[in-house]
């Protein structure tokens, strides 16, 4: 149900402002300067925003109102970054965030966090360090099914192919050992628990696929997509 405090006009403008702010050109401009709109020279970001606005063919008065919303949206993101500074003190990491917005123009903190921790790039160099820092925090945001999905992702994408850019067996063990009991029980009841045990004890002396046939890996991958969308 829409809050009556927000008019249809303000809701529509917020929706448009979110789309404009999320535009790749705006993001690129910010990344190049490593800053928010607040600290970017107007000559850098105003032409880009003006170009986006002009393509919308809005009445002049609505265009002005829309332009006025851009800084508050920027402030909202800056507040979110400050709140999560212990995790986001890495600029490369910061670039991987896809913000999820409420209809009235504020960040949906829970959904943004969920989207962030499920981002596959967190399992890639150089972001694994942040992934390990976050392990204590993510369990409150994951469901049992999503935890199983995360475990399978580490096994299928990294351990199964013996990636050596990071000790993924150690990462998997840390994730497993810190997980709540009911998460463990959920995974233990799945058909893939034997493969998980192999992965947890993998010593890299032989390729993982020597112990776990490729057909089993493909079976996990197929199930992974069913878990994601089923």
C-alpha cells in the first residue's frame, strides 16, 4: 500500500530519479573522480544529467523538481556507505554494489545487503578478504536455501577447478564452521553433502575432479540454477 504522504507526482519523480542516478554514465563519472555528486565539479556531472533529463521530454517545472532530487539521492548513498565503512573501505569493492531502492526514494538496506552478499564477485580476487570479514554478518541475511546456494557456488566455480589464486578450501571451511546449526542441518540433508565433505577435505594433491567426477559437478551446477530460481 502506498503511503498517502507521498503524492503520485513525488513517487513518479523518485522512480525517474532512481533510474537516472543508476545510469551507467553517471556511475562512470563518479568512478573516474572517485567521489559523489556532492564533491564533483558541476561541469563534470551537470551535462550528463541534463542530457538524460532532456531525453525524457518532461515539462520544465517537473524537470526542475527532478534535478533537485539528485543530491538527496546522492546523500542517501553516502550515508549508506558511512554506515558500512568497515566493509566498504575498498574502492574496488564499493564499485560492485547495486543499490535497491524503495519506491519513495530511500535505499532498501536489507535488500541491498542481500544483493551485495550474493554477488559472485565476492568470491573473486581481490574481494575474498572482504568476504571473510563479512561471514559473521551474512548469516542473518541468508535463508537456508541461499546458504546452500553459496556453498555450492564456492565448490562449483572455484574448488572444482582447483583455482589457486586463493585458498578456497580454507574459505569454505571457515564459512561452514561459522554457519548456524540449522544451516548445517539443511545442507547435510541434501543430496550434495558427500560432495561438500570432499570439498572441505580437499588437499590439492590431486585435482578435485579426480575425487569428484565432472558429471557430479554438472549435476550440482544444474541444481544450482534450480535453487536460484525455483
